[in-house]
C-alpha cells in the first residue's frame, strides 16, 4: 500500500491545525463584534436620553459648545 512521507503528513496536520485556529479566531472576533454593536447601541440610547433632557431644560433650539459647556440659542 502506498503511503505519504512522514514530513508530508506532519505538514498536512500542521496546516489543518492552522486553518482550524484561524476559523476559531474569526468566530471569536465575530462574537466580540456583536458585543461591541450591543454596547454601541446602549451608548447611543444614553446619548439620546441626555439630549432629550438637555432639550427639556434649555429648549429644542439649544446649542451646546462641547468644549466649554456653554449653551446658546440655535437661532442666534
């Protein structure tokens, strides 16, 4: 019966292991990515809540300087 050389067999095993490791890493990254999307969505919701609170306090046309915190009327 014909047989491949031991070095060839070892090389195939190593390549398959590298392939499986890369696939697993991609899956881990996708899971992490989904977690980041959830985190991003939560932060976006908090931003919207803060913006609504500011509108309620200063009016819909309020403009806030994000460096100084100064609030001005958007129509000025």
